[in-house]
C-alpha cells in the first residue's frame, strides 16, 4: 500500500481495530472497467478489498460485495444480461437473499446487473437522448437507512460522476408507486434529469436495505484532487456506510 | 439445418429511443409514409438435427430467461424455420 493509499478516515493501523477485518469483495467480469477504482475506495476507507472473479464460485467469506461499472460482455444482448448468469453472481444472489443479507452495491453496469438478476426491480434502457454522457451530477439522498447510505443525512445533496449510455431507469407505474411509497428510491437526480429516468430515479434499494444500485459512480469521488470539480469526496459515504453497517451488525 | 427464430420487441409502453431516432431519419431520405418505428431483436438458434417439442420448449424458456428481459421486452414470436 503506497502512502497515497492510506485510509482517509480514522487510523486502522493498530492491529485488531474493528474495521481492519472488514473484507469487501469487488467482482470483475470480462469488460469491467471500474473494479480497480472500487477496490481503491474500499482500501482508502480502511477495509480490505477482495478481488472476486466472475467465473469462480467462492465468495471468500467477504462481508459485502461491490459490483462495479464498465461494459461487461460489451453490453451485448442487454447491459448486464450475460454477466447476470455468471457463477459468482449465483453466489451473490443467494447471499443477498439469505438471512445474512449480504450487503451488495451495484454501480452503473453493476446496477444493470442487479436489475437483470431481479435483486432490484425495473430495468435500464438507452438514455432518452441516445448519447453517452459524462458529467458531474447532483443527487439527493432519499433513503439514508440502507447499508450503503447510512452515513449521509436524509435529503443531503451530493455531487458524483455520472457516465453511461444505458442509464434511463424504467419500471411499470405500479412498481414506481411502490418504490416511492416504501422509501425504496435511494437517490434521485437533482436539477436536471440526465437520461429520462422515470421519476428522476438515480438509484434504488431492496426492501431489506442491503442491496443498493445506482447509475452514478461514488468510487470516483473519494479523494480531493480528483472527482467532481477536483475537490469532491461526496462518494466516500457509500464506503464508510457499509463499514458502519458491518460494525453495527457485529455488536 | 433447422433454425428456431425468436423475435423480441420492446414493450409497447416502453419508449424505444432507437426507433424514435430512426423515424426521425426516414423523412430525410424521402420516406415520408412511416409515422412510427420500433426496433426489436431477432435471434436464430440453429439445431443440429430435428426440432422436437422438447427442444422448442427449451427455446421458449431461453427466450423468456436470457434472450429477453420481461420488464422491458416481449417475446413476440418463436418459430421453426427449415432451410
């Protein structure tokens, strides 16, 4: 670990520090792009990043899993459609639905994989303007009680990077009504709807709050000098949230 | 060898951005008779040997699970085409 990759929060250099033992898996498919950034975000919040290969079926006792962004299988067929049937995804789906409720975060292509897996409802289609879009995007935290959002304030506005082509969230009206009524919209777009997503939805959670998916990229906004406006660290809360959740669960 | 053709279309209530772009381009080429375009997908599954009822049933299941996403798409046709 180089000096620039020391944890940004707290000091976990002392052995037996509680968070030191947290193991966060980051899965890699053919065509995944952001696994390294996601793993780096995990390390910078003081946890251990564990690389998971799509074709393996051993979850290696991880405490949580991140499904990162990219273009798994080149987005062939539908974004996330082929990755969803990888052996490692079977394990993740079972663990997310089990009593242990493994925390799972899907970012961008990871969100698409979670909807294809039916861990989250709805689906993503091409942006309504048909263009690939990359911008700093303002989001509102609509639910701060999930495993991945508990370190944000309810209603807090954060700015992180949005970059995708198939980012338009769609679901039938009944599903959208249920998501809103049950507080399962985790993030909404603020100021401008960048892709035509129904009800300005940027991210959602499952009923239990352990599975969260969103299109924008918190792992690119964890460190000053990079990310939105070269100052933004608004994405850090995702990674501190899951550690807080895991520590709470061990009490 | 016989093939099983599977046609998948976006659900009617789902906006089809690609179809919308195509319908915008048609008049530029002088094709003014078309008011709407929806773009779907056609899959051709080649079978080595005879297409039995069981193989056809497999194709239907594959169409519903992998080839289409029931949230946004409908399987509109599954048929056997002999060469």
